[in-house]
């Protein structure tokens, strides 16, 4: 246990951070531009200085211990603060290699990611995107730790350290198979309530915007299938008599592929706000500012 900071070689924290992110000695060495033996020796020194095991070797790589997991967030935050405070103030050069870790919900993956990747291919070919799972339960923690640079989602968290920037408002629509009787003559509220539906399971213990409106409007849906996200819905409704309620751009993207019917919802439903979400520690980082600007301009 370190009782005096002067006992600790702070360079070892960079090795610890790389090992936590990569979970693999070889990849961590490549990330740091060091040899495997140097990284292995650094890990041994850190273990000796802390007096605790930090990683267990398994067939899948290096598995962090509970102590390592507890250390990771404060170490990551400290490194971010040092990089921001001591690093260069020059604007980010998009022609240099850089990796961004993003969490995109299923809507953003389908409707926004293709155009973002196409844009980056044109203007910043050396930039790499690492898209993580949109686990809402761990989203705030990953933003705080620096394991995640940016999220695109409709969720809002009560944290004073998070920043939000609206990207677009997305209306929801109803979809069904071609020739579905509910769409003949226009989708009525009665048709919508009598049909059986695919329901998207709430994330992070929160009701979706649609569920909140349905509850206040006293509109009921007959559930036939519950899914964790929107992406499979178009293919399923195309082969059944089920209806789905999805973001409009998602419906428009998949309608030609599956010959879908699209209709406005037969009740008042405000559009869903999709936002960029990032942590305060990233707010002044030049690379992060550049990526946020690209996204906002792209979707303006």
C-alpha cells in the first residue's frame, strides 16, 4: 500500500491504464510503443510498489482484480487531468492517428454511424472509432473513467459533471408489413390498439419516451414480443402481423429492404431528443472538441 506518493513511479500508471483498457500484454505494449518485456517489468514493479495483485492471467488475457477495478477510475481521471493541463493547447490535427471510444444507442448505430464514418473517411482517414455496447447502466461510469469519450443517446442522467449537446429531434412512427390491414385507409388509434406490438425494453430502469407518452395518453399496446433495441424490429414485422414503433429515419432506412408500411402515430407524440453526452474532464480536450464539432456540423 502506497502511503507516500513519492514512493510511486507515476510512469507505471500509464502502463496500468493501458493494461486495463486492452486486457492484453501485447496490445498494451503496442499502444505504449514499448516492448512486451518492458510492460511486463513495469507491471511487476507496480505490483511490488502497491503490494497487491492487479491482474490475473487467464486464457482470455489479463483479468483485473477487484483492487485494480477500484483503482482504475481515479487513475484514469488523474491521467486525463494531467493530459489536459500539461498537454499541447494546439487544435487537434485530424490527419494524425487518433482513436475515439463511442457509445451509440441502436438508433445512432443505424441512422448516424454510417454517415459519420463516411465523413471521417473523407476528412480524417487516420481517425479510428471504437464503438462500445450501449449499456446504459454503466454509461456514466465509463464516461467518468475516461474509458468512453462520447455517447449519443436519448437518455439523460442527473450528474453535474456531464455535458449535453442536442443533435437532432427524431419523430417516432409505426411500421408494419406491406399490405397490413391496419394501414389501409390510414392507421387509426383503434387499429393501433387492437394490433399486437413489438415492445422495446426500457433501459437503465427508465421508461422510454414512447412509454411515458402512452401512459399519459392512456393508449394501450398489446405486447407480443419484447426486445432490447429497435434494430431487429423491421425484419420481424415484415414477416408477421405485428406492429413496431420506431424512429422515423430508422423506418425510412429499412422500409425499401423489407417492403414496410410506415404511418404517423395516431396520437400526439413529441419527437425524441437525441444528444451528445460527454464528461467534464473531456470538455476542453482539443481532439474531443474537434469530434463534437464534426458531429454537430454533420447533423445540422
